[in-house]
């Protein structure tokens, strides 16, 4: 008994959990499987999503996260739009169907048929898949040829000397019953004739009509509803309700367009069992002729029959596809319907594939036969493209002013071709040129010749499709440059020129700096001798120059070679003044120059007049600049060198032809090096240090200190003052800032405390006392992580001994920080469910064993 009761309790619990899980997943729209929903569920889903603040775009995003393809998402979007459209349909006589359920089915079917595509010419025109729409428009003025009938609501305006207004509906018998006039039969009249009849009746009452002082206007306010039958090769044949303003094209649009088997050349309209019109839609598609777009009347029948004659035209025409033709039409008409030939079409002849005696036969039709070639249903025409083959073409590349394609003339020589190409460039390589000649089997032969000899004595005749390559000296070698670095005004990369000397390069670089020395100038030269010692990486040449540029000697005219790198040394006995700052509680704060390399903090304090009475020695801080650098790859160095070279040349006011040519070659080299570059850059981010910022702000220092490149160093100022030159007495460096604050008497507490605040410092009190002064630890506080930041920037943390926390000592101006405990992730509902389900399964298994 107890066993069964336990089993029942477990089953009930599992069932309740399943129900709640289902309910939760149903409410959670992200768990909905859209592909399994029918139309009614789609409608319910949209209403429920709206209640939860979602729209159809949010649902589409959810479907995308479920792995739906773009095609599936587009189809789902159409289902959403269809559901919204059905909800908005009004029950008006202008709708194609009055019954709401039938309208829903009609909309669904139209959406399906509009996704069908075909190569039949004109197939898409009535499908509504483009901006060309044949929907009815009730806002247009009443056409003069509109036939008035039963159900039309007329608006009659009388204005001028007399004014009146009538609104009347034509009775089923065709009469308009007018006040003070009586019934007027207008059935079957055009709106123009109806106006004439009404004027004849109204002028008996309104005499001003006779002398043109009173006027009458008539219009159709609400057109009558008519019922139209559409049969044959349309997507949705049937009976439809329209307003009487609709035409045959409107009806074809509502019926979803035509099928692939339909004719567009002979669409028939029957009225009272008589053929009223035969519509050729091709006239509308090719000439814009809408004369056959007849206005419909009640009980009209539109019959779209199957096509009779159809051919196919493919290839180089603007609109290839399948076309209908009439018996008197020729190939020229089909070419016209297809939009004509493309620009690359071969118009000399067209191939046609025709069925003759149950066999396929290919016939060539020449251009002079297009106008009278008789068509046969099933013909397949192919308009071929022209052959991409050039006649009398030659190509020149390389060191000419206008490389490219040229026409071949009789007995044309290389000299003639160069003249056409505007001549040779100055950097031409005259010893050799190559001609790539195309053989009859499309293989090639390479022909080499002496370009200089050919120019002096032309003997070589060019042939069709020859490719002449004229080489440039600069393209045959690496771009040459020289580099100068060190103590010159404008160090960097400079283009190499023949016969350039060392002093020329120095002058080009702006001359020596003040701190430069002419002694031990190094020139590093590439090793290019194959017989040179393989242990030698480069050849180093050291020269001594005179900084007096007016007295040049022979050594100053030392000639440079391509890729030489010149280094001008710094004068070892030249120094620029270096400064440090001391701020805060000193007698004379401010900027001080470093007088010697052995200057220390104690020396600076002496020069600043010593400490003031309220100086807080334990809070003194040294802010020092630090520098970080990243090594560059060899490829990056080469890129930087070439860019520097380009910038040097581009900065000139006037560029010579050689400069322009050099810039073009450098750009070309830069592109290739960018492709070669494959280095991983270490992107280092240095956050501003809050402690330095606070120190600077607290002491009101106005100097522009780059905090992101600085670090705070805690110094023992008391030891420095007592023992100058000790280990605590650091050597000064340029840019150092020594900050000596005023004596502090408070301690700041922040973090996970009940009341973070700033309290007064009391000598002899422990850190626990100050924590209690701020209300004590919060329940989220990590007590063992408490640490103290002293006024000079030093940090002390809490230590652990067995189960006891040993808190650091508090000092005036220090800051006590209590961190927060790490958050523990709570157990999720799904984890509880998995645990309880597993536990229930385990209990069932134990009971089964018993």
C-alpha cells in the first residue's frame, strides 16, 4: 500500500512539472517551432506575441536563431502578412470576393501562384510581383464612356445662378428618381448622354441653364457592383465581384494572372453571348497601347484560351524567352518583341531548330531573310554572340608613354609602333626587347632582339596579335635609396642618385644638429661581393667630418652607394637641460634643473629650501615617466622606409618626371609588401592609474603629466632627510615629479561597509577600529581581502594566520578598501527539475529492486 502511494505521488509530481514546463515553453516565444504551426496557430501566435510586446519582426528574428534559412524566413514572413491582411479585409463590394472565408482562400492561393516564375513573355505582367499593379482605383474621375446602370449612385451638382445638390441611386429598372423632377431613365446611357438627358429635364425648372447662368455636373459617386466570370487559362478562374470601373486587365490581375499555357494574343470578352473584344496584350507590352483594355459590365465573360503558336528565342537578345506569334508575323516581329539584339550579338545570321518530318533540323537564316521568314510553332531560335577575336591587333607594354592596343598596318615595324605609343621613356632598357608571337595553333613563340639596333636599322616586321614588351631599367632592379639617421635635422630615407656624396646627403637632410659631432660618422654598406667572407654581414666605413660646411675637404666628398645607411653620432659632451618638479610642502616649489648625473632627491629638497612645518613625510610620492616599445618586423621596417621616402619626395613643391616615376614605383612596391606583411601586432592598452590621478588632483598640480605613461613610486622621505645618499635617496631623472602633501589627519574607508565614510585618524588605533567607525563589514564583504593604500602609494594587504585575519596598520591619509565577495551562481529552475527527475527515477528503481 505504502509502495503504491509513493509511486502515485512521484507520478503526480512528474506530471505537474511537465505541465508547468510546457506552459513555460509555450509562453516563451523563443521556444516556438514555427515550421509546425498551421494558419490558425499563426494567427494565435501573432495575437499572443502582441500581448507580450513582440511584433512579427521579433518573431522572424527568433526563427532565424532556430536555424531557419533565408527562404524559410521569407515564406514565414508571407504567412504573417497574409494573416494580417485577412484581418483587415473590409466587406465592400469592390473586393473580388464578398465571403470572408473565400477571400482568405483567394489570398492564400494568389500568394502561391505569384511565386511561380516562367520564361513566357508577358507571364508576369498580371501576377502582381512587380510595381506594375492593375488594382482598381475608385478615386479617378468618371470616364465619358462609362455606361450608367442599376446600382450606380449619382452625384448631381447644380451651381451658378441657382444651386442645388442631388444624390440618387439608379433603380433596378434603370430609373433615377429626382425630387420635383420625377423618374428619369438613364439605364444604358453613357455618362455623357446621361448628362444631356438630365439637362433637358432640369432646364424646365432651372431657367438659368438655357442662358448659361446655371450649370449642371454629374459624376458617379459610388459605382455599382458587377459580377464577372473568368474562365480558361488563368491561375484562379471563377466568378468575382467588382466595381463597374474595373477593366479586363483588372480582372486578369485579380485572377492571379495567366498560366504558362495561356494566350496573350487573343483574350476574348463575351457580353450577352456575343464576342465584344479580342485583346492582344502584346500591343500593351511593346507599344503601350491600352485601347483593348475594355471596361467590364455585369455578367461579362473573360475567356483566356490556350496559346496557338509559340516559338523560343535565346541568346544575345535583350529579352529571351517564349513568344506567341500570329500567322502573318515574321522573324523580324519576334526580334522586336524580344527587345532587339544585344550589343554583342552576331546579326549576320540566326540559327533555328525546327521539327521537320518528326526530326529536328538546324537552319541558318541570313539577315536579309528576317523580314519574310515564316515562323512555325515549336521553332527555337538562337542568336549567337560575336566571336571575341581581333583583327589586325598588336599590343605594346612597358617603357613607352602610351602602352596598350594598336592597329596593325602593312609592313609595320617596332619603330612605327613606338611612334604610335608617343615614344620611349627615358628609363628604357635598349639592349633587349621581346615579342610574343601567336602561332596558328594558338601556341606562342618568344622573339628577342636588340631594341637599339632595331631602332637604328628597322628590319623586323610585326604580325597580328604580336605582344611587344619594352623593358625599363628601373623595373629590372630594386628601388635604390639611402638612409641617414642620428643627429641631423631631417633624418630618414632619401632617393639615391648617381654620384651623390656623403656631404650632399647631410645637406639634403638639413645639416647637423647642435648636439651632433662630425667625428665617427658611420656608413653601413650592403655586402654584394660573392667572394666576400660569408661571416661579414655588412661593410662598415667610419669617416671624420668637419661640422664647418664652408671648409670642405676630400673626405667630405665621400661617394655613397645604393642602400647605404649613414649614422651621425651625438656629441658625448653635449647635454640639453633636464628638469624635475617638486610640489607641495616645500619652501620653494616648482621647476628645477638637474645639475649633474649624481643629483638625488635630497639635493633637490635642499635647493627647494627644505620641508615646511606641516609636510607629511610618509605621504611623499615620486611620479616617474616610463616608456614602452614594440619591435617592428623586417617587412614593416621596409614599408616604413618606403613610405618615408615617398613622403620626402611628395613634399617637394615641384616634382620632376623622375620624381613622379619614382613615386609610382614606390607605390607598386608598397602594394606588394602589404600583401607580404603577416605580422601579429601586440595591441597593448595602458589604463590611466587612478592613484596617480588622485595624487595630482589632491595637490593641485598644474603640470601636464602623461598619466597613462607614468607610475607612482612610494618613497621614504623621512629616511632621505635623515640620511642623504642612502638607498632610499634615489637619483633624479628627467621629468620626475616629487609630491610632498600637507599633513593628513583622516582615513578614507570605502567598499563593502555599512556606511563608507572618511574618519579622523587617532594614533594607536587598529584598522578594526576604523572599520567599526563606518558601521562594520557588510554581509557581502570579503574580510580577508581588505587592504590599505597609503598616502605615498604603497599597498598593504590583510594576512591570514590560522583562523585569524591580521589587518595592516592604518596611517594618516591612507585609504581602506574592503572588496566584495565573489557572486555564487544560484541553482536554475532547469537544474532543480533535472535533480528532482533524477531523484524520482532513482526512487522508482529502488522500489522495483525491493
